C-alpha cells in the first residue's frame, strides 16, 4: 500500500514538473545543443555552416588568436577579440557599479516610506518594463542628441555656445546601459533591504558605533545577498548587450554582444558567432553559481 502511494505521488510530481521540463528542453536545451554543434562546424562559402569531415575547434582558437581568421590582414592583432571581451567586461563593471551605487540608496529610501507611498514608488521603478527596451533606448538618444532636451536647455540658458557631444561615445553607451538596467539592480536590493531589522542599527548605535560603521558592519553584510543578486542580474546582460552599444555608440563602440550580432548578420559566420556566444555563456554560468550561493547563505542566515 505504501509503495502504491509513493508511486502515485511520483506520477503526480511528474505531471506537475513535466510541462516545465518539456518547455525548458525544447526552448532552452535544444537551441543550446544546436549552437554548440554549429560552433564546431565551418563557415560556408556564402555564409551559414558547412559540416567538415571532423568537427573542429578552429572557431574557439580564432577567438583567442584573431590572426587565425581568413580575413586577417598582414598586420592583424592576435588579441583583437580578447580585447573586445575585456572592453565589454570593463564597461559591464562600470555600469554595474553605477547601478548599485544609485540603486541601493533608492531601495533604502523606498523601504522607509509608508506602505501607500512604497507601492507607488515601486510601481514607478517597474514602469520602464512596460515599454519596449528598443523604444526606451531611442527615446534616450533623442534626449542626448544635438537638438535634444539637454542641449536645448543648456543653449537656452546660454551656458553653452554649441551643442555638447553627448552621443556616439563610450560615455553615452554607459549612460544608456545604466538607464536601461537600473531597475534590475533596484528590485533585488529592495527585497533584501525591506526585510532588514533596523533595531540592529539602534543596537549598534547604543554600543557606540557611528552611522557609517553600523552600516558597513551590520546593514551591508546582512543585505549583501540582494547586492550580489543585483550585481549578477545587471552585469551578465550588460556584458552581452548589443542594442544599446549599437544605438548609443553609433557603431563606434565594440562590445562582445555587437560582435556576436555582426557574426550572425553581416559576416554570416555562424560557427564563429556560436563559439563566441558559448564563451560568453560561461560567464553567465559563473554569475548564476554566485547568485545561488548567495541565496543559500541567506537561507542559512534565516
């Protein structure tokens, strides 16, 4: 009888997990296997893929040595693609730092409001998700343009004599990425800050700790899982972003996402684009591991 009950529960559990598992298999695992397979193929004469007699690692080798490319000139840079990857990581770190520095105080401010104002402020944070990311990026481009809101305002006040060069540079890309991904940093940090017991700060003050020391030694460590989650949710998509660098950078700022997009588009080198995507995915995997470890520490602390 006990075995029958266990078997029935097993079937019920399989029925609950089956649709989700099937969805992941068809729309995540299967495309990933296809991309993995393409990364070991060769580029066809007119683009696409060509299956060699033996699967090759040439696409991965080309990423770590750009001079292996068939389009390389006599003075090629062997570290070209690694340099683009490093540039993307640097921009990702800068954007993530700005998102955390701007998002943490805002998350703290929202958590201190009464419930009526708190819900309204959270709604304002989530409103950008209701608009297409591409539309928001083009809107920001209009704001920063030569005839945009900022330049028009400064020209009207007589503070500048000619429009500032606010577009098509690295600063514009960083501003666009911070603007686009700031909500991804605010929400997880708010979830941690909102659950924080502020009587611990009062206890630290009673023991002689200054406000700065109490924050660094008490509040920040206890809300660190939210900060780590914000770091992962911001850094990972920023490194692979291609819409914002392409629009705000005007094609002058190369990142790993724009490189992948070009391989599948203009260059039609699908195998090399797939290899780059899988290399980037390894970074995503590291971020997910950090996120789950942070979540495990938070559960143990509770």
